[in-house]
C-alpha cells in the first residue's frame, strides 16, 4: 500500500498540510510506503513575481495559519513577498527529484524543510545556496547535489512528474492518493486534518477489502 502526497513547494496550503502527512507517516511507516510528487503549480508562462501575489497571499496566509497551525515568518511576509523575486516551481521540483535519489525515505521531511525555508525564513528556492544549507542536516554531498540540480536529466524527470500529475487530472494542491495495489483512490483534495485523512483511508481500505 502506498500513500502518494502531491504538493507544490510554493503552495501555502501545502505548507500547512505537510505536517499532517509527516504525522501520518510516523504512525504508518511500518505498513505503508510514502511517496511525494511535485505538482508543478507555477512553471513556464505562469511564472510571476512574488510582489504580484502579495495582496492575495497577505489575505490568505492568516487562513492557512488559523486552520493548519503553520506560521509564516516576517522574513517572508516583509522581505521576500514584496520583492520582484520570481515564483517558479521547477527548481525546487528538481531539488526534490535529486533528493529522492539519495534518501527517498526522508523526501517528505526535505520537502517540508524547503517550505520552511521559503515561508518562514524568506529564502528563495531559486538560489543554490538555499539547497546547500538545507541538505547539510542530511549529510549529502553538496557539490554533487548542486551539480545534479542543474543536470538536464533531472529536469526532464521532474517535468515528467509534472505531466503525470496533469494526466491524473489533479490541478489543485495539496492532494493525496492512496494506491492499494488494486486501484488509485483520491484521499485528500486540499488541506485535510489528520483525523479526517485517517478516516478516509480507513473507509477506502474497507471498500477495497470488500471488492
């Protein structure tokens, strides 16, 4: 059985939902495989500056905080958000692809670390230096990681992941799929509290076992 978390590093609601997935993983690591895929929310012609989204994010971030408990830092809200820094999901998507080559079991933790770096510490996910600092706790080879971050093969693999999510018909994030081995079930669409997520999974398994 496999739980597939579909997220985007630039998605504020994903920032709130990742901790729910981490709790689910802690409770079910013994009987469930956990994967995380990047959705590619903002790429290509959809890229734009943080400042162009400032008004929307300033309105929405309090809803995320109140519902999920995730906190947005002053460095993000007061420095990065008003800036002309470009919002682009591709590079952090590639970073996750590269990371999964080293430590797939820690990929959800790394994804959360990227979200904290962005949304709390106000670090740009476009900068190599951000990833150098993030991977130190995992004891990964920094120069090799950064080299792979710019490798066209990893970019292609990440683009294929974006395409897979589109083929599944998932256009909003976060989302989660439960793969029972017999069928794929959408078990979360948007932020979902842990108790509700566990109940949905329980109902899916009951249905699956009756087939």
